[in-house]
C-alpha cells in the first residue's frame, strides 16, 4: 500500500534512474504525442495498462473509470469525461486501435451485480450506482443465465459482459462507426485475470481466449 509520501519517493527514483534512461524519448514527446492505441480500462489500482502491456511513455492513450465503461453516444450536453477522451483519441490523435480492458475481481461489476449502492445518497454510493447502471442490461442477462446468487462465476460473466457492453456502446459514436467502416479504426476487447496475470482476448466467436 502506497501513501503519498511513498509515491514521492518513487518519483525521486524515477528522476534519478527512469527519466535519464528515457530522456531522448521524453525530449521527443515534449513536442506532442502520437499513440497508436487507446485503452479504456478500470480505475482499479491493480490493473495498469502500461504495466500489463510493458508500454513506454507516449505509447498508450488511456482513460480509466469504474468498471471500464463507455456510455452510449449522447450529444445532449452535460459532462462526458469518457466521451471527450474518446473523441480526442479518435478525431485528434487518430488512434488506429481501441482496446477495452476488463479485469478479474472488478468492484464496479460486483456492485452492479449486488446492487449494494442502489438508492443510496451522494457520498454513500449514489454516483457509483448511477454510473454502473450502464451495466443493467448486462446484469439482467447474467442473472437470467447464472441466477441471482453473487458467485465468482456470475461476477466473471458480468465482467465479460461489461467489455461487450462498452464495445457495443463505442459503435454508437458516429466518428467511431465511420472509421470502423472505412478501416481506419479497429476495436478490441480483453480481460486481465489479476489472480494469475493472464490476458484473455475477445475473439470473433465472441469468446474470451488466452492471448
């Protein structure tokens, strides 16, 4: 467990060894970024895209939120953090790939499954419940297939369905759909098993298989 002071100590190590080792790369990045891939992952502290993919600075454009969710296209206004990051990655950085990365033991998916925060006030889970309502349809499917018991099997099924939900919602964005159709953009889905470090990829047969 790292507190803020521990993070600062890590920064100092980075300045002493990590930064000098990649100074040429940082000098290059100072003028701008051109990552080829956007990763939409969970905020969970155990699932860092840069670590999982052994990626260096400037290689991944990432957005992370509870349960690695993408909301459907909605131009009605309001604050859309994921939508704005997606728009920037696709239309400005022109990434060629978007990877939705789910993971094992996802707290957001568990909350969606149990509905523990449903009906709570702000500060007691209200915002969590509102956000993971994006999984309501996926939850209904899992419950119909696995039952209402909160089991490891049901949680894994919902984690998988969460990835599929985000991929489906990505295609509701016109600027994403346009690039999918003309071949400029490709979508990918995956799931990282925290317990044993294995990445599973969603294939064309709609099954998750080891990478």
